[in-house]
């Protein structure tokens, strides 16, 4: 990853203070640069990135003016920062944040990244001297930047060559603020897509009285392999493998996820599966909870046996050692 250009603007909507920078940072402090790089890396690995499309967007026009060299990097960032500041005030988003505008190269692809980085409040110490005696005091800072991507942050990623847009944000009172500010329409993120797939499979499993253990495990296997190996999750594959011979459930699944706005292929490049996607949890009627890695189920290292009396026995195989936790 390479940071080509970087500038930072202060957006304090709480105090109605907008302080744009007139100069980009050519040399970022060597202690600070790793923090910024860490945040950028988290952004490009985030499961919460939503593919989006500009809709007659003012910010898209500003970006175009920059790419055609009608305006420079500083002016481009200032215009975007002012729109974000004004709109956040309009939408009652009152807090102190820094808007970082970055031109970067990731995997040899050039991007423009805007981060509305909401500042956090922290306490630190400082020294004073009274009557030749040292006093260690505490001071409260309201404008500390966070080096991690938080739920309060809002991010847009624009691929320089084709203006493909992605957005990361948490809904504000059921409202996607950045989607509105950028005048765009978003599709579900990978996280949202997996949630929709899971809830749809669960609902249809209950409706058609299917084997919940089989459908949920099959779904998680497809998701895990799609993320780790294929970098894509195909909904057609889910329909065919999860619902197998139940053609009615299969067609209803396709209809339901299309209605939810899911594409037929969910791209998962640079995405890591969550821990919950790697395991399957079971809870028995007598309160025993078991968490089993998906790979272990797929490798037949666990066996569910239906006894003559209808009760279920669970057999774990190929175990060399057991630790108490």
C-alpha cells in the first residue's frame, strides 16, 4: 500500500467549526503514518463495504474536476469536506471529527479515500511544577483520533480509473447519511448479505420443516469456502446445495434474496470470514452447548447418530487430546 497524497480537515459540527487545511501533508510524522496505514488497511479488508453507484452526484462532479485537472487535490478535498460538514449539521450529526482525504494505491490500483474520522475522548497526564515540586496532573482531550475503524466512522472509496464507489457506514436512526451526502444508491455489504442469506435460509428451513443442522451447516460451508478460496459467493450455488431436491424452497429462496437486493454473485475479495462463519453452534434440549469448526463437520470428524428410541447421539472422532477450559 502506498499513500500518494494526504490532507486533513477539521469538522466540528458540535461547535459549528469548520477548519479546512490549505496545504496537503507531504511528510506524515513517522509515528503517525503507521496508524493511518493501519486504518486504510482495515478499510480495504472491511466486510462492511457496500458497493454503491453515484446518482447525479455533486461530489462525483468534484472528483471528475480533479481527475481532469480543473481543480487540484487540495481544492477537491475542501469542497467535499464542506459538503459533508454542512450535511452532517443538517442531519443533526453533532460531534468532532477529522475528514481525511487520501489518494492511495492498493494492490497497484489507485483510489481516492475519504474518512470522516470521529474523534474520541481520552485522558492523559502532564507535568507542572509548584514551589519547585513536580505535580503529575491529568488532562481531558476531546479530539483524539482513533487508529482503528470504528462504528462511528464513515468512509467512501472511489476507484480512480472508473469512479466505482464503495461506502462504509453505520445507519444513523435507520438512515444512511453518507449514502445521502454522496447522492448514491448502495447494495448490501458482505456482512449484510450474509445476514440476509442466513435469515432467509432459516426462515425457509422452518417453513418447509427441513433439517436445520444440514441447511445451516451447508450455508456456512459455502460462505467460508467462497470467502477463502473463490473470492465470491454465488447465490445459485446456495440454492442448489442448501435446498437440494426441494425445488419449491429453492425458487422461493431465489425470489426472496432478489427482493432484498442481493446480486447473484457476492464478491468477497480482501474479505476475511468472521469467527462465527467458521463454526457451527449446537444446543441440546438438556442445555449442552457445542461449538464445532465447519471443517470438522465437512471432514466427517463428527457424527450425529439417531438411536432406535429417536434420541440423538454425537460422536467426535480423530481427537488426540482434550483440554479443560
